[in-house]
C-alpha cells in the first residue's frame, strides 16, 4: 500500500509492519536536492487530514534550519491542532518525524504516572508545596538544546518539570519496536543536548504472534563514563522479583533539581511500580486494542 501526495515527494507505507504500526517514510533519495522546507510542510499538512489510525511520518537527511522551520510551522498549523500529533526533529540525526494519533498503549504511561503521583501525595512523600511545583504534561514543544543538537525540538510522550523550568527533568517516551531506534536517538538528544534532563524512560512495545504484546522499559541516566541504562521487563511479567526491584526509582533530586525546596531530602526515593503499569496496559490492550499481554 502506498500513498502518493500531490507533492512530487512520495511517502511510502511499508507492508511488512504489523497492524499496530504504520510509517510513512520519505523516499527522495534519488532527488537532488532534497525537498524544500515548504515542500515538506505542505506534504505533511496534506497527509495529516487523511490519517485515520496511528501513523508516523518520517523524513531523513533534513538540514537543521529546514527541520526547525518545518516543526515551528507545523506547531502553528490549525490542521495539526485538529489531530493528536507529536512533532519531533533531531538535528544530529537530521530526522524529522511526526507521530499522528498515538495508540492507547502509547499513552498508558500517562495514566500510570499520574496515578503514582497521587499515591506519593496521599502518603506524604510529596508534600503540598512540592505538588504545586511539579508540572506533569504531554506533548509540549521543547527546544533550546545545545551543541550538536542545536535547532532540535521534542514533544515528549510525558514530561515532569518543576515550576516553569525551560526543560523537563524526567521524560518518558513510548513506541513500537519499529520506531524504537528513533526513541533511542532522542534519548541522546535529551541527555546529551542538555544538562538539565536527569532521567529518560523509554517504553518499548513489540507485537508478536497471536496478537500478543511484549514490553520493556529502559531507564537512562548520566554516568561517570557516559550514559547508563537499567532495563526492566514489563511483559511477560516476571514470575517473581526481589522486593523493591520491580520498580523504577526516581530521587527527589531527579524530580526537582535546582528547584528542590528547603529542608527536603534530595535522596528520598519516589518509586514507579511496574505492576501498576502492567495492570493499566492490560486494560487498554484487551478492552481498547483487541490485543493481549505476552
């Protein structure tokens, strides 16, 4: 199946992708030069109203100035506002990609994080002033990245920032296995293109036989020798886990950074229980997507 917009650039829909994942990928390798920023913008604006299921539109080898112009223009477009979209550009990889109509599974971690934060509040771990300070959101455009990532922009699947900090301190990104290389590249954008982001959690979902879904979580942080990762299994759920290990742990310092309130312990642990995520994900998989957990 292929879709050819009126613009000369053709975007193809690979047949080998599973039903849960669709990608419209640019195929202008034989064009010289690559399409202009105006051409890319016009094509995307033309395609978006025709999309009726989760789709990712991907352009590669896009110059930073063009990527920045296209993403800013899309962010201001009424056509884009009418669809559920997340617009991203990575100036190091020169990849522009627009996620349209994310699936229920893409967004399940929003339910999980907000439920967990309410548990932190009710237990007193998160006090009232901290609760007012903590901004939890989705899809806000962030730029201001530095170094090789100048002119990049990201609209994350979930972000946590204190007050009106210009970048989040904790980020969650979610995707099917087919798009996961882009999420890994954007993890580098968050952690290497800024000094503010403390933790990036990548949720990887894979559709396997009999309409079952596997899942893992990668927890990325900065370490002495570079970035470090701790990988957690979501599905299949582990038969048994040592107490305290089936969680993703954030510190108060991770959440609040330089906005840490006086008298609050920076090393206090805020745990995200993976069994809660499994419960929420199973609910959406079976009731809303016709799929099952592996």
